[in-house]
C-alpha cells in the first residue's frame, strides 16, 4: 500500500510544483498589482478573470475528465490516440465557433458588467485567450493520463515566466493597467498553445471516432452543470459584491481569497490532477479500498496543516505582500482556506462515483451547494460585505464532501479512518484558537510568536497518538535513505565526482 501512496505522492508533488509555479504569478505580482492598481481596479480584473473561468467550464464540456475514463479503457496505444484525437478535433472546432459568437457579443458583455461599451476590447482579449486555453487543457490532460507529470510542470513554468514577464512589461513599464494584464495573459496562452500543439498531434490520431465521442460526451456533459455549480460557489460572490456592496469590498475580498486559495494551489489542485487517473488505474486491485481510506487521512493532514499556517499568519502575510489599503483582506483568509480543505475532501470521496460512472449525480451535489451559496450571498453580503461572502463560501463547501460521501458509499463503500481525521481537525482548531490571543504592535514580533505557536500542531498530534508505529518507522526509513538517494541521483547527473 505504501508503494501506491508514494506513487500518488510523487505525481502530486510534481504537479504541485507545476500548479504552484503556474499560479505563483498572482502572488509574485501582488506587490506590482497593489502599487499600480487600486482595490477597485483589482475588483474589475477579477470580473474579467471570473468570466474567463466560467466560459472555460462550458467550452471544455467535461471532456478532459472523460478522456481519462476512455483512455484507461484501452491498453492499445493506437486506440488511446484515437481517444485523444477525437477530443482534440471536437473541442478545437466547437471552441472556434464559440469564439466567433463571443467576439460579436463582446460589447454586450461590457454593457452587462460595466454599464457601457468601454470594455469591449477587454472582453475580446479574454475570449481569444479562452480559445487557446481549451487547447492547452487538452494537452495537459494527455500529460496526466500518461503520468508525464514532469512535462506538465515544465510547461507550467514556461507559462509562469511568460505571464510574469509580460505583466511587468505592460503594467510597470507601459502603464497599461488591467488591460496590460489581460494582454499579457493572452500572449502567454498563445505561446504555450503553440509549444504544445506539436505534442498534442504526436499523441493523437486525427481521425475522430463518433462512437468514442458519444461515449465521452455521455460521461463528460453531466460534469458541466457540476462545474458551473462549482464555479458559482467559487466565483459568483464577486458579482454579488459588485452589485450589492462596494468596489473596495470586492477588491479586498478578491485579494484575501487568493491567499486562502493557496490551499487549492499547493494541495487540492495538484492532488486532484494526480488523483483521478490514479484512483481509476488501481480500482481493480485488492487493496484499492485501503488505499482510498489512507488517502483521506494523509490528504487531511497535509491540507489542514497548510490551511492552519495561512490562517494563523494571515495578517502578517498581507502586511508583507501588500500596502495598507489592502491589509483588511486578511479577515477572509481563514474561512477561504478551510473551504478549500473541504473541497479537497469532496474529491477524495469520489471513487464510487467515478468507478460506477454516476457522474450525473455530481451535478446534484454541487448544485445544492451552489443554491445554498447564492442564497447566503444574497442574504449576507448587503449587511456584512466580504465577511458575508466568506461565510457563505465555507457553509456551502461543507455540503460537498457530505453529499459525495453518501453518494459514493452507495456504490463503492470505503472504511475511512474517522477517528484520526477528527484528531487532525481538533489539533488545528486548538492551535488556531490559541493564536488569536497573540497580539503585538510589531508585525515582526507577532509573526515570530505565531510561527512558534504552529509547533503546537504536530505536538498535539503526538499527544493524541495520531501517528501509527508503522508510519513512524516508515518515516524514519525514508529520512535515513533520503541523503543517499539524493546523492545517487545527483551523481547520475554528474553533480558529484567520485573519489578514485
């Protein structure tokens, strides 16, 4: 079992590096954004990026996930290439047709969200970016299916470097503001698409199969409502804040959300990239249920640890990374971080749904969460602004793992280690509660004291006897073997000279 978990961990870590690097542009450029944009400008940028996200969900049609299911149905490489080619040709064609329609409607989008045609060109930039993003999504899905996580990370790094460099050029040097950020994203997407196109064609058979397409659409299309509902839970509060609160509240919430979303960037996103193909690849093995059970425990341990660090140090992180007008954004970080831990647990519980091909029920689960989110946004945001939005987010995200657990249990029951998971949440809760009493006028002193308080998390886990003897023994073996492993790897690359 440890071998399977190490395999999952290996690809999750590599994907993590790729995802972290690709998302790091948002944090790397925070000092730039907060000095060259106002909170209101930042809120406007969020509207454009949010629109790009929702349209991407619609255009992909769930086929990047369906690709995995069809891909693993075959051992024959030619049939796998047919699956890839079918997805590539279909999505390229449909996304091009949608591009033409959206370009014609760009003025209407501008009038809807900003009350004038002033931002028509801005929307045309993101629509063109969307076309390239669909092609990129196909190529990255093929990397995941083939477990080529290193390639995935390399192309993510390329996109990060291109986006960061172009944004600095357009915002700092050319003073193009929000439009410069969008144009930088478009150029970076075009460069990445151009670099990936050859790889897509090499792994695809450009003769689409209508039978395969029908099968994949029946699997993938039910995921679109689920994806839209997930988008509502993630992004709809931006629109509520825009129309029911103030531009400043929207900007502060958007910034704080990005920090809370580090849990998604570092843990949930990378894990989910590796998790879907992994769980399907071992589904027929005898120890599959035991592996799935252990994954929840270890996922919760790592995700909660990251969320705890963000929550405890939220105020100090904002002081270091931004300017005074943005400091109040720290208040929403703990709630958003916890929301993404719950979101990750939702994915951990989905083996039963995927194995039994019951993806249509995912829409019902996420849809219920989205309805609750919309209702709470409407009720809470007018009176409580960004804190109302954050509260709505965490409550609605709690419904997802609960619903997925009961759905999957009906088709593929797994005995999870609930007692150990409860100890993780209890230890984190106690440490966070204790950190609230740490206050000092000096951010440096307060930050140092809070860092020390974080040591209480592993100490409490030991006190609660969370760790099993075999886990401690395995950790010792890995720790002892690590230096020799690293030295051997480096020696292969000529980084060490062997003594004669």
